[in-house]
C-alpha cells in the first residue's frame, strides 16, 4: 500500500500529541496542593488539553478530542480520590460537549454540558448559573440555528407567527418551557438540523434508519407539546384529547381554535395508521394554505400534532406516510417545532 507509511506517521504523531497532553495534565495535578476547587487555577491545569481539544474540533477530528478528554478525566478523578478533594472540571467537560455536539452525538453532548453546569455551580456556589444560558453556549449552539436557517429556513414558522424562526425566537420559546421540556427542545432542534443534512440518494427508497430517526423525533416533539399542555392544566387524557376537547376558547388566544379543530376533525378524522396516511395531504394543505386565515392554519397544525401523537407513541408503523415519505416526515417535524411556541395557541 503506497499510503501505509503516511497513515502510520499521522497516527504516530497523534499518539505523541496525546501522550504529551496526558503527561502535562498528570504533572500539573501532581503539583496541585490538595485543596478545594478553584476555577481559574484548575482551568490552568487543563490548559494543554483545552488547546488540543479546540484544534482537534477545528480539524473535525472529534473522536481524538473525545478520547483525549476521557483519558485526562480519568486522571483527574484518580487525583480527587487519592487526595480526598475535588478539582474544577467544568471547562474540560464543556469542551468535550462541543466535540460531541459537532459529532452529532446529542445525548452525550447534553450530558457533558450538564456536567459542566454542575461543576461550575459547585465551584462558584452560584446554583442559578445555567450553561444553556451562557454566552459560550449561545455562540456554540444557538448560533448554529441561525446558520442553518440561512441554509434552509423554517418558512412555516414565519407563516404562522409572523416572525422568522431564528436563535432569538428559539430561545424565547425555550425560555417559556417547563424545566423538564428545556433539554428535549434543545436536542430536538439539533436532531432536526442533523436530519436535514441527510441527503436523499436518487433511485433508492427512504431508508429504515431515516424513517425511524424522524419517527423518534416526531414522537419527542409530540411528548414535549403534551408536557407543556399538562403544565397549563389543559384537561384531557393525552395530546389528542387536549387539542380536540380541552383547548376551548378560555384556553386559547385564538377565538376560533376549538371550532377550527373540530371542523378539521369532522372532515378528516384519523383513528388509525391507514386513516393518517389517507388524510395527511388534506391536513398538510390546511396548514400550508396561504389563502386561509392564519389562525385556522395554526389550529390545523395543532390537529396534526393531535392525530400524530398516538400513532408514534404506541407503535412503529413503517408503512405510514411519515415513515416512508421524506417530505412528509420533514414537514411534520417542522409543524411540530412551530407549535413549540406554546403560548401562541394555548394559554
């Protein structure tokens, strides 16, 4: 193999860099007095790790950054155990969260963002400090929403709410959520962006993986919306009942909401996967109809959420339109994300 020697040089050099960083962290910890957490001093201990992590991320070598973190994190935990003290590990946790985020491993990214938050709260004593509201999270997560909007705008959001979807609106929607919904909203936004980057292969059907990924994302968004309606004390068992019967005029800023939902339910009833597939185009048309009143289109989007919830929560129906049809799946995700502006249609 002509390139074999070059590959050996590349991985040999990475091994050397890794060894130097690990040695540096170990040496810094060995020289650290066994005392309490100190944010600035402890951050300096992991300075070489931080530099290596940022370079690896900039080169899209996310796995190298992740592996290096875990090697150094193990050394820090060993130091804490042997010296019966704690080191501030917030910066290193945040940096590896960025690596996981860039690698599209969203659960791991959010796990380490949360660890960075806990570390910082323990070190500073500020229990109200939140990583998701920090400037550094803003620049590394929320601005990704703006970048993606430049590539592929969520035009339906502007149609329904008369303001463009961007990081400002996303953060406003997120801020209004219950604590148990906040993380799910972040992950759902990240997964939506990632799904849009999965390009269709000409001549091939929708893959099972693509269908299942959207199925899970749709299910999560339905769960998020239902959680928020529960917090608003909207009556009804489940999202379908809440939308069809619980959100009467007193529970919506839209005076015609209940009537519009009822009319759509009467004309396009959905009680099974087959019904859903048969009625989907009509419901989508009701949402996208520019000639219809905006309030009626919002109610139609809520009706789509209502009839989607039971289908995706209790089964995986791989013959349904939102499993087999890419545009249908993407549209459903977008409609549900628009409904995350909960206060616009439910009070």
